[in-house]
């Protein structure tokens, strides 16, 4: 049977489907056992009615990898408006240790909780709200690349280990580079200017590093920078480009 993604099960009401994913939540409601399975597309609710199927999960915790086969039933209360009934489970990878983080609830980022979140980051990232940050970042990068590409830019990837700082006014991280002192790049500035003479229009979306300790959201030791460089343009051309108007 071909695997169906969770986001698509509502398209298969009345049909038998197979899904794969991680156990996201277990709950008992009115004597019925429900589990929620997470895959890359989202969540799917599964009703377990057979005692043998419930027993398969008795010792297993959140994060257990599952294959589920069952019949799709329409239910507006379930994620996506449908759930899986008459389910048969296969435990692919069991998880027996209880999770230190409840990933089915919004995670608190209060200062007193940060140590727990950082120590268990690999688990916390599975929370749907946490992973949304990365989905937003991915969408922004895709949109930027499309826009740059439509305007004749060439994407570049510049070195991050440098012999000297690329610009003043910002502290740098230094490290040993085979007996010499190197710095982590604060900016692709020099390389952008160099490559304008090659391609005329270049851009880079990449991390930069600045040794500036700060607790604000605007000063981080490592962040993603969007840098572009253009040749043969006027101020009006730049205004048009930044205003999302296509250049001829």
C-alpha cells in the first residue's frame, strides 16, 4: 500500500490508507483510545479500538516511530476533518523513556525554562509552533531567491574563515587556523564587491558572526544575513528594486 501524508487523508474518506510518522500524543476519551501521529505535513488522529493495538503502545512514549493502516472516516473534530478508524499499528522504532517536554503544547520560553529547552532542543523542535519558525524562514529564503533570480542576480557562497576582518565597527571571533589567526566572517562585503566585476549582480543568504554579547533580538553572535550587490545602477534603479518593481 502506498503511503499517504497526513494532510491528504481527508481526500480518502471511506478508503484504507497507510501513514507513517511519530507518536505525537496519546489520550483516553470516554473509554476510547486516540493517538495523534505527526509526519512532515502535519497531524493525523487515529482511533484504536482493538485491545491488541492499544497494548502495542503500553510501554512506548511520545516520539515512537509508527506505521498505521486503517480506514479514513470523516470527523470535523479531528485535524484536517478526518481520522483513521480500524487501525493496525506497527512499531518501527520504540521510545520507552518519557519525554522531558510536552511537545503537544505551546512551549514556554520564560527564563526559568530555557535550560530545559536548550538541553532537550532536539525534542522541543518537534513542537508544531517551534518548527513553524523554520518553515517561515524557508519560505522567506525561497521568495528572496526567486526575486533575486528574476532580476538577473547570481547566488554566491563566500568563505566564512578569513585572514582579516572584512569591516570595522564590529568585533570578530578569532580562532587558530593551522598556526595562523583567522576570523569568522562578519560580512561578505569584500567578496560581493569582487564578484560584481564578474557577474554584475550577486547575492548571498548566509550566516555571519559578530563577537558582540547582547540579550536583545537585534544583536546576535550568529545570524542569517541577506546581502546583495549591483553594478551599473542609479539611485532610482535601487529604489525600484527595493520597491519590488521589475527592472528592465
